[in-house]
C-alpha cells in the first residue's frame, strides 16, 4: 500500500502495474516529453484520460506535472483551462512540484474551496493546504468539507492543525447550533473535529 497515493516517487511503478501495454507506452512517451521540457507534454496532460483511462488519469497527470517540474504560471494555466478532472490532478500534484514558490498554489486551492464540486474540495484539502493555508482559510476549509459532505478523513494534517484550536471549536459549535435550529442533522464528522480541538 502506498504511503501517499499521489507521491510521484511511487506513482510510476504503481501505474506500470495497472496500465496495459499501449497505455504504458503512451505514458512513457509523455513522460519523456515532460522531462525534456517539450511543449507537447501539456497536450498529453489533457489526453491522459483517453489513453490511461479515467481511473488512472489523475495519477498520470500528477506524474507528468512532477516530471516536467511545472512552475507557477504553467500550473495555474493548466488549472484555469482544465476540466474538473484536470483541475483535481493539479491540486493533488501541488505538494510535489519543486518549480513552485511556497504560495503559487494558494489561489488554486482557494478557488477549489469556493466550488461545490466535492472532488475538487477533497483534492484541495491535501498536504499542500495543510502546509500553506493560513489558520482562517484552513478553518473555513473544514467547514466547507462539513457543508458539502466531504469526509474529514481526506483532510491532511487534521489532528495536528485542529488540536487546541479554540476558534475552530467556536465556529463548529456555531455551525452545529445553526443546523439544529433549522431542524437539520449535525454531521458526525463535526463532532469528531470538535473533539480534536479539545486536544493539544
């Protein structure tokens, strides 16, 4: 089992076992282009679903971004111009892109957290968000997960960042009160995160 399912150091060998011969050949060619910095690799990024299948496309795209050492402008362009699936892969790749400055990915994470696409919200609360979102934005990301039904299990660094966070506890209590007053069920995950805020 992979320690991190999106870690590029594990993805290449894992994909090699999952993909058929034609798809492996396509991926190897695409990675060669990305490694050489040839402009065609961005087209391969968009084509990954067609050649690798939707189930493997995210991993193929993360690997392409990492191999190309995509910088901030390139990553932003691929996100802004991409489909939801392509945007998800960009978000998953952010922690591993050595060509980024520490804050290059923040506008992309913030954009994803403004959507109601649960796939994008889940991808946005990965290791990059855990490392770079400020406390205010991170707390609102937790509320976004609760509001959209994204399981908090996908939130990277949840225990560490929630521990002892009195402001997050207040926000969660307010949200729970609003749900109760409206006759709506309070998500079980809210109680789980609230319990974490009591730990230090």
